C-alpha cells in the first residue's frame, strides 16, 4: 500500500504535535497509549509511524528528551544530582547516572564539571 505525499505531510504534522506534547508534559507519564491518542493513531500504527519517521521508538525518544532536560539542568548548575535524576523519571541516582553516561559518555558529575559551551555541544550531539 503506497503512502502519498499528503499522508506523509499529515503524519509529520501529527508527529510534530506529539513531540510538542512530550516536551510540554515531560513530567507526566508518557506511554504509547497516551501519545497514540495525541497523534490520533491506533497504538500499533503510531508505533510503526513514529519509529519510521523519528528513527527511534517512543520510549527511547521520551527517555532522550528527559535526559536532555536533565543535562540542561546540570549545565545550569543544578547541585543535587538525585533531584535531577528524580525529575528525569529515574528512581535512583545510580540508574540515572548509568543512563546519562550511556547517552552522553560522561557521568552527571563529570558533565557538571564541563564548561557551558562544551556541555551545550554534547547535548546537541546526544
């Protein structure tokens, strides 16, 4: 079944709406069912379209957005890494540290020691 240009544009607009929704509701539970409803797709169709369009599945996308926000907090001088970890949706400092290091190649403590411009460049690459 071929997808025409109008469908692709419609999908892009719907997925842009999902991206915006994720950023505006990042502190809330963001599961596939909620986000599929935001896009107006069934869950399986949403998963397929999102993954194909974005190059990552929705849970990886939400995780990445939360880690980016955490990185910005650390770059701006957040002192308590545990608070940053909890705000990013991690139950423990250790789980957050592992995910952060996997994403950016630095532990949160190491990242916090970087200069602002170096940290900003790392966040852009991540």
